[in-house]
C-alpha cells in the first residue's frame, strides 16, 4: 500500500479506532461530517449514502495555554504539561505556521520555496517513516531556519498504544530528526491531536514540549484552495497556530493556498515566525 493510501486509510478508519479506544482517554474526539455537522454516531440510515468522516480537531476542546518555555517543576523531576500549548506568545500580530505528516518530496520543497520567497520560517512536524528517506529535506529546513518537530514514526492513535509503543514511536523519530536536521526535536505533536498522560510524560522525558493548534485548515480533506485560504484568513490573530499538511495525500491545494494567504497575511501586518524555546 502506498503511503498516500495508508494515510488516507488511517484517517477514514480513525472514527472506529476512537470509539474502540474511548476508555483509554479519547472521549474528547468526535467524528464530523464533510459539511461540518456532527455525524450520527449510530451511522447512516438504511439506504442513505455513506458519509466520509473527519475529526473535529481536539484542540478546540482544550483550554489555551499562552507562552513559550518549559513549565517549572520540583527539583530533580521532569516538567510535564497536562495539556499542549495551543497559542504562542509574542509581540504584536505574531502567528505560527505548522505543517504535519511530511516530509514529502512532491510538496514539501514547494512549500519551502514559498516560505523562502517571503522570508518566513515555519514548523514542520514530521513522521519518522517519511523523514528517514528524505533527510535532505530536514537538512534544508535546518539551513533555512525552520523548526522540525516530532509527529511520531507511523502516525498512530497514541491513546490506543502502550507506553512502550509510544516511547518507540517518539524515540525513533527523534533519532531520525537528529541525524538529518542536526539536533533533537524540542517540540512534538500527537497525531490526530489525541493526547494522553503517557504522551505528555514520555515527550517531556525526551526533552520535548507538546504543541497543538488553534486553527485547523482541514486541508487533508481537499476542500478547495479558496476554502483553505478563507479558513486561514478568518482565523488569523495574535498567537494563532495554523495547522496544515505537506504530506499524507495530494497536497497540491495546500501548496497553492499557501501562495495565496501568505503574502496577504504579511501585507496585513502579521509576523509569521517560529517559537524560541526558553529553558527554565
């Protein structure tokens, strides 16, 4: 099975996986229909056409935490967050662009070209199974000042895994990032926004901060370039973290949308940058 098909299959099957893992801490994840309305958990009525399910981003149910840096902890103990950072502090109209699931040699270079054209840095949360064969793209991200984060090895639903599996998913990916990017990642993001205590604890042990998002473009549903642009521009604001994707399917719309909304955001006075992690 090709990686594009694999990612699509994961997303389409996630609703069932979430229901099965409800007792493991995924009660806050919901399935939504393509029109943005909640899907009927009982399924379609007899004879009704099947609906493709998409997840309502779990970030919308979390309380925003503002600020850079690690939380303070008792001496000798690893600081662990209870929720991921959703917003980034900064002076003025500061925003952060993030791209998940890559790198992909078809789309990531085009996104990097656009960012370079406008002198903008972004964050890339990469999957180890994608990054291991494209470390040249990780090196380019490092050279151009982008931040590379850990998005696990194979993009699983972490809340359905054992601590051992979660650690393996994170550790292997951090090693690949270090080899290609030049340093270990300082940020991680749970696939599907499905966080649990083990993910926070293991991420902290590996020296990483959890980062979610505040505006989801839902670009993986290929809603059209104009829709992606509208979602970004309507959600723009100080401290906003935008979620897009540079892999996991056909990301042509994501690439084209970036070329439209990026100059508009800059013209509107937004400063698009990456977080500078501070140690306590």
